[in-house]
């Protein structure tokens, strides 16, 4: 099972054709997308389904933000998406989360808060209450969080301050520590330091905000996990590919 996650940036816009080209090259069996703005009419969801040969689709509808924009998420699959659930609780979810079962694997995607580590930490703790880390599950998502396992420079805090990037506080890693504490495992680091790890660059600073986390029951079935570098003509994020043996 090839699972790909990608934040397509504000619905894809005029980049949508390039997005589909990149995704077609990655040949996902299951696709998790974030920032599906304007997808309520089903047009782009249907185009992605048709182009990528992923007939099963599920759009998780997010509540509108103060701006009026709704940052939906989507799951597309080659196989049936069963037991579909959307979570869009304004007291918990910054946008929303979507969950479905695919060939016995629970796939969860979400787009966590982009402003504050404490708000993301509350989301992470809520996600833990779903108990998916104790099942055959994958969290493929834009977590907007820093990992303690990525090779950030020692002066990251100072660089963030100079760039006026405040969303991580003093380069906090609380969210990812929380995910690891409850059992999730970072598939990108299961076999040592990856050659590519950056999924977003802001103000000249490299970050990883996009993840494929697996429950402990699936760690032995991870064949590959990698970041696919792409240009700004695709998105301001890079896709992450996870390959599982079933």
C-alpha cells in the first residue's frame, strides 16, 4: 500500500495540473490531501480521482475560519474507504480530521493549527483519545510541528526570532514528543536519518511539517518512507510517501 500525503496550498489554484502530475508519478494507492479550499462542489475531487485512478473519495468538511475560508481535507483510495468519519469540533480541531479504513488499515489525515504550539498540543492529545495508535493505523497529515529527530541547527530558536516566525515558540517540539509518548512512530526515521527530510521552507529556514506516523503494529511493515522534493509550481509543501507491505 502506497500512501501519500500533501498539503496542496489553498486548493491548488493554477498549480492543480502540476500537482496531479507529481502525484501520478508517486502512484499512490491512498492519498491524503490538506487545504482543499473550494472543493465542496466536487469538481477537483472528481478530477483528482479520475486522473490518479483512485475511485474512492472522501472529503472531510472543515468549519470556516474567521476569514470565511474552510480548509477541508480529503482521502482518495484505490480500494473502498470504509467506516468514514469526519471530526470538525471547533473546540478541538483547527480545521478538521478525516478517518477511514482501507484494507484493514485505519488512515487518518488532519491539518493542525498553524499558529500556536499549545493549540496543536491540545489537538495531539485529543487525537490520542481516538486510540488509533493501538491499532493498525497511519496518521498522514500536515502537523505543523517540529520533530526532535530532524537535523535542525542548534541556533534554530534565534533564526526563528530573526525571521519573526512565532508559530513554534522557542523552537518547541512538544507536539511530536506527545505523539511519540503515546505510541506513534515516525516512519521517516525508522531506518536512520533520511537523505531528504524538508517539506517546507519559510524565510530561508528548512522545516518538516508533513508526516507519516505509524502505529507500533505497523512498524515492521514499513518498506519505505521518503519526502519527494517539489518546486513552488506544485505547492509550498512537499509530499511524503509511505510504502507498507500488507
